[in-house]
C-alpha cells in the first residue's frame, strides 16, 4: 500500500473509522476517501455499487457498522442483524467486483461462543452457542468473516478480518441509551459528580470480565495487518488483559473523582461471563498494544470533558 494509494475508510465518522483515518494520515497516507451516511447509504446495494464503480479504491477498511451496548442490542436485534448484514455484504461484494487490491473487515470479539474457553483463540469460532443478548450483531460479524474467507477461496481476493475487543476512546458514543460500557460509565460517573449524587448504579453483578482496547491502538493494528498479513483466517487484535466490570467502574470512579458509592442492579444481565482473546498470532507477527487501560480512560474522559 503506497502513500498515494486510494484508500476508502467505510465508517470514517465513527469511533473506529475516525481513528483509522487519524493513523493513516499520521503515517503519510493522503489519498483517503470518506463518505458520510447521508452521502452514501451502505445498506443500499445500488448506491454502493455506483460508488465503487466511480471511485475505484485500491484498499478498503470496512469499519462501518450499526453498534451499541447491551441494552441497544437487546432492544433491536433485527436491526443489528439486518443493517450490518447489508453493509458487510454490499461493501465486500463491490470490493470484489471492482478489483480492490485488499480489504480489511473489522469484526468483534462477540463472535465467539458465550461459554468459550479463555482466552479465546481464532479457531474457537462457531464452537458453541452465542451470547443471546448480542446474537444479532455477532451473527452479522460472523457472516462478514465468512464472506471474506469464501471470496478469497472462490475468487482469489485478498480480504482479511480483524477481531478487536471492546473498544473505547475519542469519538465514542456517550448516548445513555446506546453507548457501550466504558462510555456509559464515564458519563454516569461524571453526571453523578456534577449533580452531587450519592451513588452510581452499574448493570449486573459486576463480575463479568471484559478486555478493552483504546481505539487508536486498534487502528494501528488494522494498518499493521493491512501491510503485513495476507492469511485467510481472521486475526484477534487485543491487549490480552481483562478486568471485571466492577474493577472497571472503580478505575473510572477514581479518574472522574466521584466520591459516592457504586451500587449493582443485579436484575440487569451481565452478558458473556468473560471475553478475553488470545492475541498470540498478531503478537508473533510483531504487533502489541501500547496504551494501558488507565491511560486510555484518562484520554477518553479528557476528550469527553472538552465537548460537554
């Protein structure tokens, strides 16, 4: 991938896509194509086909997706499955039709079975039942992985897939109804602090464990794979470290400087008991994460404060 190669970042306005654009620009890539959703509806096959026919990108980072936390996934599973299936299918198929040199599809650690062995290796995919609370989203990501694999096998394309853990950072969605756990907790603790509340309520038992990665680390991993990996198997890109939701809440409580107490609403679901990925494959290629959880949380909270 040359610095003047035409690179399309699908989902550039989202948290992951915007981080990929930042990393590309920082590394010297300047011929980057970006389209907002009102300019190009990736769920519309004809529009996507026309876009690829006109622009003819050399490389594609497929980071566009309908995303949300556990509450949003429970409330709208049909949308999470349908919207993401359409986005993935349209972009991957058009990338094949218009001879894209290489595509990277960004998935999610939720593709692995609910009771998967830990840490989760790439080969554990489809080895058991999925977590019901985000099954629709997970199925769409599994379909994207398999579509990349099958196009490679049948048509000789070079489409690869990267599986990040729970991501957070700049441009995260802090909407209380649709945010992921870190954005939701940062906002909860911040508002509790400014409102002088005595407590913050977290969902579930607090015992569920999650692996988190600062979004700029994930973007650097995506570029690394685009430049260095051509295999047909999806690759995990994570930190190899996890924390319980209760431990996460305590770290955020300290960063925000909230003086109250943490309460647990055990009527709410925990989701998967644990999601820790085995990252040995990408580590063997020579890549490792660089931003610790506490450092990344501090950066994210600073970014949030500057905009609220």
